[in-house]
C-alpha cells in the first residue's frame, strides 16, 4: 500500500507540471510555437542524454536476456494492437480524413516522453534502462508503420531518413554501451544524468502546452465522438492488459512493470504531427491525444495497482 501511495504522490507531481504547462500556454507565457522548441530540446538533447545514462551499464548476459524479453513483449503488444485497431477501424468506418488518425492514436503511445518519465519516477536509472529497451522496437515501428498509415500512397516519404532520428540513434549507441565492457567515466556519466533529468519536467510542460493549444470549442466537439473514447479505452486499458498472461512466466517485477505501464501510456502527440504533415484531420488526432492524456491520470495508477495485486498473487 505504501508503494502505491508513493507512486500516486509522484504521479500527482508529474501531472501538476502538465497543468502548469497548460496554464502557461493559455496565458501565452509559452507562446504559439513553443511546443516546437520544447520538442526539439527534448528530442535532440535531454531525452538522448537520459537514454544514454540509463543504458550505461556493465555488460552481462542477464542484460541481453532482459533485452530479448522486452523486445518480445513490445513486439507482441504492437502487433496485437495493430491487428485489433485495423479491424476495429474498418468496422467503425470513420470519416476518410480521420481513419488513419484513429488507428494511430489507438496503437502508438507517448512512450518516449511520458513513459520514460513514469519509469524514472518509479525505478530510477533501472526504470529508464528497461523503458529504453522496451521502446527499441517501438521506435522502429512508429518511424515506419506510423508513417505508412498516413502516407500509404504518398511519394514524399524519404525512407532513407526514417531511422535517422535522435531517439533511434541514442538507443543504438545505448545498446553499444550495454554490450561493450565497462562503463563511461564518472564525469561523462554525471553530465548525461544532469542533462537528461530535465526530460521529465520538460516532457510534462510540453504535454500541458500541447493541450493548451487546442481550442476549447474543438475539444468540446470531439468529446462527443464515441470513436475517440473507444480508442482511449483500447490504448489505456485493453492493450496493456494483453500482456497479463506473461506474468505466468515469472519475469522480474520491475521488467514486467515497465512493459505493462509503458504499453498503457496515452496516445502519442507524434500522431497529430503526422496527420498535419500528410493533410489529414490533425485536430481530430490532437483531441484523441488530449482525451487519452487526461484519462491516463486515472488509468496509469489503476494499472499499477492491478500490477501490485497480480504480483502478490503470483
């Protein structure tokens, strides 16, 4: 119970920063366009530093085994969610300009920003390590399949540049650090830690600012859209629950907890950016991200509470 209460306290602090970001955006202290600056700083500076810091561990066979398990869990939930989402969208038959966005907000979560932040709060450096390994397959997937969803018939996608982004590059370097013997010198490790720690508050400021940039009239309209609520249910509850059978395999608690919670992160803001880039309904996608993000205030603690109950029974 103390473990759960501590998590709720930490999560409340985390979302309080998002509320601050929302207020700053509404007051235009964070002006229009500040989201791009925050995204650039997080993606290119703080998040890569945090990833490298988290993966700066001594080589061991155990780490390779953990990497294999996390890749398996990630691949399983991504493939299962893609199949379920594709079938569901075909049955729902949304408007043509919203079809791909609906599928995207069902499948792809805010794993790089919010996911790593939550894992860092829960498990510290080890949480970042596990979350980064779990996100390895996800990063490849969101930079391939997610783009494919929005650009199926487009010739503008530069596939040679798909994998040349800071998140993937940092993860690949992190894997190299994990495989090589020894660790980085203390001065470099401390620099990475100091640079990476702002990822947590900056990510929440970004989320709040993104929510604050959505006009209230548009958000109110989309709140009546049943498809978005179903997508949020899938992303926040159904898809992480697909991983529960793996508890029978007696995986380490922290390893499975990271996979389980990260799989239940709210929809990724990247999806609304893709929708805007490829001429689809970006407001619809942004509303899906906003609604799932707000709901995640309740679903993430619920998932963690369920996980503690299940772990006590197995």
